[in-house]
């Protein structure tokens, strides 16, 4: 079934977009501090711009797929990200840095989950949860690959500027060919049916068409209470990026060695990879809403653990934090997409999920710069992390609609 090739391509697109984008940002913080003399608020502003541009581009990109197809949209986004990484490699001033991350954010919005979940939702109906879960493993896999590669090899040996050039090569040299040669927006583009159904399975095909035809237009979805409660939940839960992007400098500030930091991040990456698969599978068997509440509860518990870590904490406690955080993050990634499709269908999925991605981007954009601000004022992340854990926990009642 050609859908599995599309699934593999979308998995790799998520590896490249997440690995070179949001997962890697925190790796550069201390290097940029030392090289350019910037404080953490100034550096985190770049990440905020990344998510602002991603938020603006997401709904537009989803709409463009319906008009021009996923191949063209993904290729254009990969080109934008490639140019952004080249600019970042030449950073010598704030505007250089900020424009670079603005271009990367725009590109990641069109090469990451907004578009790839739309494509996979078209190709798989009966096992959509498992397929999206498998595809979403790309972000966790990116963490497993990029964390040791960047922290242990690239940054110490070739520097932050050349590491950005490696990202440009990966994005331009791998993502664009994958999109152009493999990705197809829907099975009909290859004369096929979703899930690889046989053309003689008339009853199954009619059932698939009926499922795909259900749903709301964007304006009708916006008129529902479910739309706004889900949007608020996604915004609140996405503030966990304030922890994600500052956990490495936080652990370094506490005095932990590079080995402990790298092992902790590796556990987060492994568990987020497994979490996407586990929660994707789980969502085919229990209510998606219930699976979402479980994942948010795990995120909340992990941040509480991080707040209580100090230099005397046993390594087992640190790794338990990483295990819980990774599982919660991994679970939340496919849940956002599945909550959108289960509530509003596929008719306007690209636009609706683009709007939900914009809410995610707002939360993810605000939290890192918010955390950096409190660090610069107080010398630690304690207040920021406490506020973030409250915000994430408030996402749970929003999912009870």
C-alpha cells in the first residue's frame, strides 16, 4: 500500500523539521550567550518569533494544501527554512537572528504536523490514530538523534554557526526531495483508496467516503463551544515549551554534568517517541479526550518534579522526571490532531488544525521568553516554572467539555 510510503515520508519530514527546529533551539542558548554576549530574554525572543511566524503560517498553509496540494506547500516551506538556517549561520546582530528564526518558523509550519497530519488523515481512516501516532514519532526520534549529535559532536567541534549550515543542508537536501518524490495529498492522486482498501470493497469505500464527508466548515466550527475550549486547552498545555526550551540551561545552572544533561534529554526523546505510538494506539481504543487528559496529567507531574530537582537529587529522580515528561509530550503530539479531526471532521481539517496550531504556537512562543525574562530578573527559573505548571494543569478542565 503506497500509503505506507507516504507515512514514512511524513515521519522523516517531522524528524527533520522538529530536529532542526524546536527541539534543537535550547542547545544553542549557552553557545550564543558566550559568542554574542546576549542575555536569555534576547535569545528566547528568537524562539518566540519562530512560533509567532509558525502561528501565522499554519492556517494559511492548511488552506493552501486544499488548493495546491501538499507537495508544493511542503517544498516551499522547506526552502524557507533552509534560507532561514543559512541566515542564522551568519548571525552577528539581533535582526539577523530574528529574521532567520522567522523564516524557519514559517517553514516548519508547512513541513511539520499541520500538513503531515492532514495528509495522513486522508490516507488512513480505520487506523488513523495508530498512523498519526507512528508519524508523530518523528519528533521523538529527532530528539534521540539530534540531542547527542548536536550537544556532543556538532556544537563542540564545528560551532553553532556551522551547525546551522548542517541544518540548512538537511532541510534543503532531504525535505524537498521527499515532498516532491513521495508525498501525495490523498489516495485518489494514485488511484487508490484509504487504508489500501480493494476497489471491489464497495461497502467499505462508501463507508470511508461517508466518514470523510462528515465535519464542519471552519466558520461553523468557530461557532461551537468545543472549538474554543479545545483552542484554550492547546494554548495552555503548549506553555510546557517554556520548560522544554529551558530545561537544559536550568540543569546546567544547577551544576549537572554534560553527561547527565545529555542522558536526561535522551530519555525525554526516547519516551516521547514511544509516547506518540502508545497514545496513538490508545486513541483508537478509548475516547481521544480521555487519552488527552492522561497526557496532560503526565506533563503536569513532570514539571512538578523538575521544580523539585536540585544538585543533590539522585540521578534516578532526574531520569524519572525525563521519563514522565517524554511520555506526556509524546502523548500530546498526536492528541492535538486527533481531537481536531474527531470533533470537526476532515472537510476543513487543514484550516481548523492550522488555527489550533496557531494557538499552540502562541503558548509555545510566550512561555520561553517569559521564562527567560524571569531568569534574567531572579537568576533562576523557579517562578516561571511554577506559573507554567499551573497553566498546563488548567488545560485538563478545558478538555472535559
